[in-house]
């Protein structure tokens, strides 16, 4: 597969989360540094994919047209800073539905692997909730927890997948990912 791949959760990682859901483009507000981090990933050869549960659609809080407009704003905002989101995968179903795509189930990650013809083993996934990390870990992804959104609560609750790295926000996680490998002394 050409280039590197990273899978990001949306609410609480790229943009501020809301207990009342992000129901309009006006409510979608980027977390400071997140769009710049996406731009740095792009400039370093990463394909950036978003994987997001959007049960507000299934609950009737907003429709697909509105979700598309929110995502159009996110794409445009990233593009303006030299970034690019290559694909967005979402689950529109409610928590009580029996779908296999709602995180923590790995169905959305399987769809990403199939669509991009990619092996997700070792691919970094960034989330602010345990279910984000569990869905990725089930497919062999390397989990990163950010402390934005629900991240601090998630960290306090513990039980994170083995090997989870923890960073203050997406920008600091990307700083870590893009840091040069330390040279071994001879």
C-alpha cells in the first residue's frame, strides 16, 4: 500500500464534542491544532481517514444531508490549512441497533480495510473513548488516546487496550508520530 495510513475519530479528537451531538455545520468547531496536525500528516505522506459513530442520524437529530454538510465543512477547514481527509467512514445507527459497524465493534474498521485494500495491522488509530480504541485494536491497530473530548474520563476509567499511548491532543500525538527515529549510537 503506498503511503502510511492513520485512522482518527471525529468528535473529541478533531473537533470539540458535545453531549447534545454536533447537529449542524455551525456546531462543528475544530480543537485548536487538530487541523494543523492533519496538514502535517498529509505533508508527511499519510492518508488520513476518519471513523466516527454518528447515532444522531439514527436518532433523527439530524439527517444525512446535514451530516454531509458538517463533513464538507471539516474537509474545507482541513484543506485551507494544507491538510486533507482522504475518507470518512461513519455508523449512523443507534447504540441499541445490532449493526456491526458501530464502535467498539470492528465493522467500520473492516470496511476501511476492504475499501482501501489495506492491512490495518500496526496502523495508528486515535480516539478519545474506549470504544474508539477497542474497535481499532480488534483489527491490530496501534491505539492512541487523546485527552481532549472524553479522553480524560476514558483514561481515568482505565482498562485501555495493551500498548495504548496517551497524548494531550491530536497535535501532540502527531508530534510524536512524526518525530525522527533516534539514531542508535555505534
